[in-house]
């Protein structure tokens, strides 16, 4: 059994292959189900925006021995209404953070007095922060503008560097990642903070990087494809996916490990906060970006390209070639001559470089004069055709055979007789 480290080389050479592109309906179905759940979660539950977006008052108190119920009651008794209370940090440095709707200066002072009285704290040790709704609306509008500008620049760049169909496929993958990430936030009720927006824009760049790496290999594999007719566009794109698969997985794992460490450390040691919000969106987005670059972007690109007339004609030519009995005979002979598992063996899901009927590879060895032909043996015929018997009629015009030897060549003694 081959070592795990050899898998990348075997995928790159084509010794083994995973057929991603031809199973695009399965990937589309899986993504479609996830997107439906994400959209329903957004419509039903909505996003849990932090106080930075919707505005409000925040009270932070350092009371390790207090409970959530005590903090909620103290805020309510002070006139702050229903508060969202959560613990930030652990151990002796733990603090309680209570978020309320925007309060007036007088109400804020009453809440501070109530917290000081019921929790046994000094009023000066209670930190109060007020965030107006205008600040949150500005953050939302700026984030939306940055997202739109990012998508426009990406589409223009990919259209110039590659082609517009690759740009379209990359854009579909990016929108796929955005909807899934936002839907997971809505479904799980995670809080959306400014750090979440920063992380969302970061994962879009990461997802695009992985997609561009695959597309660059697709462009390399499909260069001159219409002239050589060695495979269909989908087969060449699938080979590119296999050649970059190990790289994509390794890159994703290396990136996810430190993000997971930050997420665990931020949640367990520091509690909810900016660090955990940033790590959470990065973790979810990187997983979604890796999935979309492999299972969404390239299959969408192959579907778009296969609709072009020249690639439709190429697919028909290759199908007719594969049905040719001469090609089938040559393929059977080639596969029998190549050991199983070698680099030249046929690979499931990959194109076989079968020649056309006019290809010289359909014939046996070149018709050069040798001992067999000099002694009057019949010329070699194409693979799959019967051998010409001595005295039979000459081949039909246009068939490939050796030129006749002249009478002078027949009278010329061969090398063995001359040595005697």
C-alpha cells in the first residue's frame, strides 16, 4: 500500500483520480439544501447584531461571585429593562457584561446604583459604555460598500487575467460562501459584531485564493485542447482539480489549526468578545471556502464551457473516437501491455488519448525493410484488419502498405549472402 505522502504525486500524475466534475449534480444538491436552510434561518430567526450595530448601553462589573440572575435583577430594578448578560473571562478576572437598549443619562445612573447596591460594589468600579444607533448604521453601510467594491474588483481582475466565465464561476463560489456563513450565524444565534464583518471579508479573499489556484491549473490543462483533442473540457478540469487537491487540503488544514486554537482560547479563556467573534467567522468561512473551490467553482466553470459550440463538437468527436473498433483494439492492446497501477495505466474518470483513424498509432511498427519483408512477407496492415495472405489481391486504393520493391532491389543480394 502506498504511503499517504505519495497520494499527491499519484493524483498529479493521474495514477488515481476522483471524478469531481461529472458528479456536479450531487454537489449542487448538497449546496442547495444547505443554502435553503441558511435562507430560512435568515428569514425566520434573523441575525443577532451586537450593540455596535443596533445601539445600546453596556455595563461591565467585576463580580466573580455573582450570578447571571443577580445581574439581570439588578439591571431590571434600576430601570434598565431586560438585559443580555454574559460572562467575559474566567477565574478571578471574570467580568459580567450587561447589554440593554439605549438609556438616558438618568436611567443609566439608576442602573449603576442598583448594580452597586445588589452586588456590593463601588459605583466607580462599574464601567458604562453608550453606543448610539448612528454608529451601527454607519458600520453596516460601510461594510456593504466594501463587499460590493470587493466583488466588482474581483470580477474585473479575473475577467482580465483569465476569462469572464472563470470570473462568473468564482463569483458564484463567493456568494455561496457568504450565504452559508451568514446562514450559520443566523441558525446558531451567534452575535454579529464589527469583528465578524472583518472576518467575513477576510475569508472571501482566502476562498478566492484557493479558487484561482485551481483555475490556473485548469487553464494550463486546457491550453490547445481544441487542437489536440486529447480530452473534453470537463475531463481536463477534473484532472486540474485532482492535481491541486492535496495542496488545497494542506493549505486549509494549516490555516484552520491556528484559527481553531484562537477560537478555543478566546471562548474558554476570555469568554465572548472580539477575538472569539473573529475566529468563529474565519473558521466557518474557511471550511465553506475550501468546499466551494473544489465542489462548486470548477464544476460551474466546466458547465459553462461545455455549452460553447466548439467544446460540444469536441465532445462528439471524442465520443465517436471512443466508439471506433480500431481505437478499442488499440486501447485493449495498450492496457494489456502496461502493468496495472503504473503511470500509463488507464485511470477512471480520465480521458484516454485514443488516436483517430488517421493516426499512425493505429498501425503496427513502421514499414521499414527488414528480414521479413525482404523475404517476400506480406506488408503489415492496420490494427484490427486481417493480414494479407500471399498471392491475395492488392489492398484497396488509399490503404496503408509498404511500397513494392523494384526488380533491381529483388536481384540485389542481402547482407548475409554477400558475406558468404
